C-alpha cells in the first residue's frame, strides 16, 4: 500500500470532480494531482532525495493537503508539526528529525527570527501563505508554477511515510514512525466505519497535523470525496462552512462539540447536509454527547479511540450504539470495538489476556501499529514487546468486545484533545530557580476533560507565585501544556518505597467522587 495510490484512484474515478474547497479556491482532482506532481518536482529541484524529511508548520488549507501527497510523491518523509508548540519545541523537532525543507504559512512567518541560527539541517524554507513571502524564503505557488511535474516515485509499503511527534515521558517529544501500510490500513478502517463515498464532503476543522483529523485525510481521498477547510476551529467558521459547502462529514474533539452546542447563533445555519460526525482524541462527557445528539438529530455520531502510535485508530463505537432506547443501549460509555484490521487484547502485567470485565492494559497489534520511535530503539522494543503495542491505557472488555477505558498512564493528561506528558511540564518547572520539587497531574475539568495541575515545593530561601511559574513555563513549552493551576505545599511530596513520587496520592483528593480516573 502507498499513500499516493489513493490520489491516483481519486483522479481515475473522476478527474473533473471537486477535490478541494478552501475559501474561494476550488480545485478538481485532476488539478490537484498536477499541483502535487509539480510541487514534488520543485522539492526534487531543491535536492530533496529519498528518505529526506520535509516538515510543515501551517494551519489547515488545501496546500497542506497537497504537501501530504507531494512529499511521498518525491520519495521523502513528511513531518507535520504541532501548531501549538513554542519555538524551542519546534526547533527541537526540526533538529531531531533532521528536516531538510520546512514549509510554513502566514500564521508562523513571525517565528522565523526565532529559528535563525538554531536549525541544524534545514536548507530551505518554503512560504505557503497568501501574503508576500518573507525574505529568505521560497514562494510555494511560484515553485509550482515554475517546476516541471515528475512521475510518482512510488514510495510505499513499510517505508516511512511520516514522523509524527508526540509528547515524551522522558521530557522530550518522540517521533512516531508511521509507514505507508500503517496509514492506508487505517484509512481503510475509517472508510468502512464512517461510510465515506465519492459524494462525501469532509470538513477539516480539527488541526491537520493531528492524526485525529489525519484519520480521514487519506480515507476521503481514497473514495474520491471532497476536502473542505477552515484554518482552525471556531464554532461560527465550522457552521458557516457546513452551510456553504454542504459538508456531510467531520471530525471534532469533545471540547469542540461542546462549543458548538452552546453557540448562540446555531439556529441561524442550514446544517441539513451534516450526516456523520466522528469524535475522539479525548474522552467524551456523556451529558455533552446526549445534548449533541439532541441538537443534531439528523446527524449520526461515531467515536474513535486510538493514539499516534496506532495511525491512530484502534476502536470505533459506531452510530448504531449511540442510542438511549432499544437493544443497543448501554454502550455510550465504551470506546467501541476493534477496527476491521485491528486486534485488541486486555492483558495483565505479563501480557496474558485477562477475563472479560477484568481491568488490564490495552494491547493492540496489526497493520496499524507504528514501525517504532525515531532514533529510540530501546523504547521501541519495550513498547512493542512480544509483538503487541502497549498503550498504557487501562480498560476492561465486555462480553461483546466493547472496551471501557478506566484509567491511563499517570504521566499523561488529555486536555482539550491534546496529550500532555507530565515529565515535559515538570522539566519546565524545575528550570525555575525557586522550585525544589514538583509533580504534574491531571484533575477534572468540565470543559476540557482534564486540566494540567502542578503541585510544587519551593526552595527554602525562594519565593514565587502561581502566575510567575505559569509564565515561566510558557516561555519554554506550548501554552496548552502549561499548568492552569498550582498548589504549593511545605512538606515533601509523598514517595514510594522505590523513591518515586506517588502521584496516585496527589490525585486522590481531586478524583475521590469519580467512577473513573480519567475524564
């Protein structure tokens, strides 16, 4: 399997069919393929060779989608960058991946001075925005106009398609190596579950760097559907696009759905075309889901559970189980059942399957599981031991194969659909001279699911404030990773017999009235 095959199929099915709608720009599949082949030729003229990495730091657009196909077309590897990262984190990602070419848009042109002199391997920066290209960058549209289109290099199979960076438990991000087989097998799962066809009109509202949205990027292309774009999610932009472009399908994280159902102008829009919404990336509060189902009675809801390392989807909860009456009720709290090419097992600490309704770790294997972590062979071997991907999530499986997530790796917090690894935040806090000890935990939050909370012990001769520590963190890491609240204590943090901080003890006061230890 290879990514560009999905594009070639879309063209074969109908070169004159609409491929993309982005603002006032509309492209057919034939035009889209021509632009992909030309941009691939431009990359080749910049000495991009087999296995070179090409990164993209941009908001959602038709050009973003073009790069997803042009990069493998020229036999290279894509590196989508989280648009919410701070400059030091972006610099780390570019250097760690050994990126050769960086593509940016208007939203990130202002970061260029911060990158100057900091990038070890980047040779060219391409500006794919709508305004004038900044000094020292190459213009995306001009490159396409002047380049000769090239034949598809046919990169595929077990070759790396992309490096998708995710937060690290060791204080630095990990590059997840996903192959073409990984991504296309996942796309097949999504087509089957979402019911995509050539009449699908999909709205990219969640960020395109994130595999939650990426789950549909290649699936919609395979069936020759239409891609629509908004730069980033706002309720009114989403509703306007659904109304104007007659959008049929979309992906939203639970916080976005919550914002939609509370949008005061919701009734002003024609949403009759919207038939299916996939949600995921963080747990969905049942009250929000029930209200969404009531608000959009003609739209069918589906849930996807997974992670970057699994391309990303592991399980689906199909629309037929999003009901409150009949013989299929009682499944709304579950994460669904394994995808059609996915195997899931709930296992004990020795990787032995546990009986149904017994809590254990979620393990998975199949063509969706990553190749490993970039330049981290030991961690890759540990995570993929015995042929299974170890998710770190704790769950049980019922008699019908539905899994119910009850807890997760205590070092990971999911806030507003974004993974936050405690160690990254703790590393930033420890860089402040007043901090002697700290522990970062997730606490319940009504809107975001979980909130990043820090427990801090100060040095005896130092003073600081909550605001000062939060500002300090924002200078080092992305804002969404930073603590939203901090509690100070004078006594040392509780330790286990092995000398590790007992985060379970720190979490107890916040979760004591909850049935689950995740939100």
